[in-house]
């Protein structure tokens, strides 16, 4: 399965087809398309459908317990022999709490959902070390990181087991730090991407917001590991363009959310239909970390100048939990955590495996031969 890495794999000295073919051989794929590991939106049936079509499935394990990781992997392997990645957030430093400000936020959020108890902001994160141990035990083909780099001891553990590491980066400096720490490939995340922004420095996420097609050539010119392009890719044109600009593969998230295997809340899935790029916006209003979501009534209200600023992650996530849960139950997209990338209008209600095969067939037709 493993092929020797040629020099400057992502270099434009190699054709788009050569880079994609090498990537597929290296990681046991038939199609250079990865399903984004979207926490809370990547059931095993979606990942297995993508893998069975020749791509790579994914689990975003941020909110998944160690036992839940084991269960997800067991379910996936019961449906597919294909490749998959498991993704974890690198933990932020403990947040600085402001109880007075949190009280203002609770009052504001109470207008959008159930009353928010004072202890809601105390919501604890899952044990990162225990999640890492679960990843090692699960033995996925790939582990991936976002918001930073894995600790050296964990990197040594995955390398000893032959597990590859894909590191999300939003700037060249982040990408270089990840390569220096041992990353085998870099996921170049453009600002068009739905869901959370992968900035290593949470405070710099807005300032360092760069579009994918400005980011890719910079990475291609400076990095010698494969580049996986993500953000604003939802059809064959985006795939072909990303590969032409230096990527070896693409990672797609929002375009899978309308697939039946995703099980996306119908209100969220329906809101993606023909959604204009400008109908999404970056927001910290759900978690305290910057992410791109549908510009719903709540998201817009949270952005007005006199609205209380979001608390840091994960305090804001705890404070908004009751609202998000109630919205999901009532299928009210305007209070729901409805992430969406700027290419959401390209999403189709199509089986995931058929989507992967169609996208790659159409992309191949757009790429130069050879």
C-alpha cells in the first residue's frame, strides 16, 4: 500500500494526474476525494459509502467519547474495507472566564431558546489523552488534526503503528509547523470552508482568513508533502482546479450533507438547497471558535454591534447547547448550528457513493491527459 515519497510531491513539476495517482497509491484509494471529518455530521454509513466508492471516509471525533470512537470504527469496518481518517481538535488553553459577561450571554440566548442555567458554561471537554489512546487502539489509516499539532508522544505512537497524519493548516506558517512536527500531508483549509476554522491561534482566525485558491499555490511552492485542498469545493470544476493548483487530493464537507447517508436534519439539509455563497458567514456565536455557517436569524442577531460578544471556546458551546438542542428537535434552522461552506448550492440529494464516482469522473474529463 505504501509507495516511496518522491521529492516535492506537491510540486507543480508533477502533473495534477501524477500527484493524484501517487496520493491514491500511497493511501490505498481509488479516488482522491476525502469526506471531511465533520464532528456530529459524519455517521459511519456516510463514511463507509465514500470509502466503498474509492474515496476516504472520516470521523470528526471532537464530541465522541473513547467508547464512541470504538463503536464508530466497528460500525464502519462492518460496512467497508476502505480507508478512513479520525480527526481530533488540539485543545486550546483553558478559557478565561467572565461571569458577568456570561450572565449577559445567558439572557441573550434565553430569547432564542430555553433558559440557560449558570452552570451551562462549565461544560467540560472530553479527555483528549483518552481519545488519543482510543485512536491508537482503533488503528485507522489516517489520523488528522485541526487547531494545532499533535503532541510528540502521540506522533511517535502513530508512526510506530504505520498510521499517517494529515494536519489542517490555514497559513503557510501553520503548515510548516505541522510538517516539522511530522505531518505526512497538509489539509489546506480555505476560508470558504464550512464549519470551524482550523487556525492554530484562535484569536487570529478572522485576520488570517485566506481563500483556498490563494492558499494552494503558496503551499505548492513551499511544501514537499502532499496537499489536500478543502473549502468551497463541491463539483468537478473545483476538484480539477484544486489539483491543477498543486493539490494531490481534495476534502469535501458541505457537498455531502444532503446525501441520504449523512442523516442531516431536514431543516439544515433543505436550507443548503441553492444557498448563495453570501448567505453564509463566519461566526463565533455557536462555540466561541470561528466557523462558517448559514447566515440564519440567530447568527445575524449575534453579529450586531450591541449583541454580547461570544464567550471563548468551549464556554460558548456550553451556553448555546440548550438552544441548539431545542432547534434540532423542532427543526428550526434559524436557531440551529447549521454549518455551511460557500459552495453549499452545489450540494445534491444524491447517494454519497454515486456522488464520489460522478465527481471524479467529471473531474478527470477536465484534467489534461498525462
